[in-house]
C-alpha cells in the first residue's frame, strides 16, 4: 500500500475502502460535529485500538454469556461445588 507522509502534520496518507453505510455515517458524524472526516476516523480508530488492548469481551459475547447463565444457573452452581 503506497503511503506518503506530510512533514507539516506528521500524518500519513493511505487509501482504503469502506462500505457505503459506514462512509455515510462517517460523513454525517463529521458534518454534525463540525470536524474533518480524517479527525473523526483517527479518533474512532484510536478508541478501537484502546478498546482492543484492554481485551474487553465484545458485547454480543457478553449477551450470550448472560443468557447462558440465566438458563443454566443451577447447573453452573452444582458444577462449581
């Protein structure tokens, strides 16, 4: 992937592709917040990487775990003895 660095900002240009819905949401967020798309994307990626480093379980995993605990609570308590 070809990249170029702007010596003025220290930012690196790159090319990528997004789904139309994600691009629409990105543009809407930037417009609503009065920010540039690159600033919104940079912030979103920083938050994503921080989230991943903290190794938090994904929401759908936690939802499945809670459902399993509700359904099999008595069994889990017996197995823990």
